[in-house]
C-alpha cells in the first residue's frame, strides 16, 4: 500500500514518466495505469487498497429454493453435508456433501471448531535481533493486586531478552522495561506483538500508542499478529507454557518483589540452563549476541526528503495547516510529520508510514495505511 501511494504521488508530478516509474517499482504498465485510475475515480488514497477478487456473479451457484431446503433439513436433523446429501437425493436433488457443507457455512449454520487450528507456515529470522516478540504472560493474583509478566523473546535464538514483573499493562511501566532491555541488548530491527494494550490502541486505525510511537522513533519496524491467531507468536506462546509449568511446580510468588525474583530465576534458567530442540539442544545464550544498534535516549530527528513540507503536531496531536486545524493522532502529539500536496488532498507521513489523508475542501481527515498485520515469512 505504501509503495502504491508513493507511485501515484510521483506519477502526479509534472513531467513524470509513467513507464520509467513502472520499471522502478517492478510493475507492469497496466498495473501502473490501474493504480492511477483508481485513485482518480475514488478521489482518495483508499481507492488504492487491495480489492476482493470474489466474482460478482456466480451462475453455477445452487438455487435459493434448494439452499432453503438444505437449511430446513439442517435445522431439523442437525446433520452434516454427507448425510443431508442422502436425504436430498431421495427427494430428487443431487448435491454432493461438499456443496451442502458450503451452503451450511454460507448460511451461518456451522459453528467454528473449538480452539485454534494448527499453523500452516512457520518462520524464523536469519540472525539475532532481526525480530523480537513481545507479549504478556497470563497474570496471577498477588498481595498488591495482580502480577503481569512482560516477556520479550529473540525470534532467532529464542533468547529471553526481557522478563519483568509488573502490576499492570500501563504504557509507562512497559516503556521503562523496554528501555532496560534496549540498554542491555541494543535495539532490534522489528518487533512482533498482539493487538493488546499498551502497544495497540482501538481509538485509531493504525493502533498507534505512546509505546508504539516510541518504538518507531528508535527505527523499529512494528508487526502485529492476526486477530485470534496466536500461532503467529508461537515461540513466545511456547515460552509462556514453559514459564507456567515452572511456576506451577515451585509455586506462584505471593507479592511483587518475590515475583520479580522468581521471574529473574526463570529467565536465567531459560537462557543459560534449558536446552532448546530448535537450536540443536543448545541453550539460547550460547550463540546470542546483543544488537549493534545502540539505544538512543534522544533519537535524531527523522530526515524527510529534501524540500518536504514538515510540520510539528501540537500537544493534542492536531495539525495547523492553511489556517485550519486538522486532527491527526493523539499518540503523535509533538511529533514531526511531512506533508505531500496533491490537488485538494494532502498526504501526511510520519517517518516511514503514511498516516493521514486530509481533504482541504471538506476539512475531513481519514487514515491511510494500516501497519503490517504480521511479519513476512
């Protein structure tokens, strides 16, 4: 999506060569013209989003009266496709079991199976610190309230770079834990998380929070696992199972201080003592090395393209532009964004992310690009 937007922005510049742009972006001229036409037709960057390839007309679809009969039989007997196909055949309607099952799913008559399906693909980064996975393990009750164990795991070596006991998932506490891990092990290239607080917000389309913006300022690429798909974070889920069994054997700590000591022991055992089958039965610490990218307490300002119109958002995350005020995002309050003007539309960009489309005629602002839902395999 980001490359499509860049393509259309460059194609709209005076004197641009569409054929050269297509070669630069590795697409056919047909695709390049299609993107440009879709933007013009929609009048918005959302017109460049991937569209469904589902056919609009399905001439071979089962007739509605037959589907209705399938539903009646299903509600009466509760059977599956194969058994219902036998009843339909006795009535003179020939359908195979697979077709009947598709009709049942289409009409919402099949309940999803309990639990989660197995992951169909697996991925692993080629080197340490290319990707860290971060999540909260299931909390337990303590004297002060609840203990929330925050885990950070290197995707390649399974090295547990962080395991902290917190009283809650507040952003300030998580941010402090991240800083301690970054100071000890450097900054990873990317981080994979779920759609939970404090690194995801439901109040804006990209889910930006103070924590996620802080990660972006360190040059970290953010990935989010699929909703209700814990297999994407299979390594950290497996880690949580190991921690749960260990704490279950030795007993859950009763207060926060004991929890911090217990998790420290768990981390030392996991990294230094426990061998890992995926690492040829070697301990994770044997070949792990800290990242060469050092943590920057005050990151250097992002260098936007020369000549870009750069503006700083106010303390409410709003942009003052052409004597009007536009809301961008509260999580980006005080941050610098660049503006790309294209007719009556203005495209806002924060570092590497296109974030907001501003319609200067209506005054409306809309989100442009969502973050990557999961890391590329």
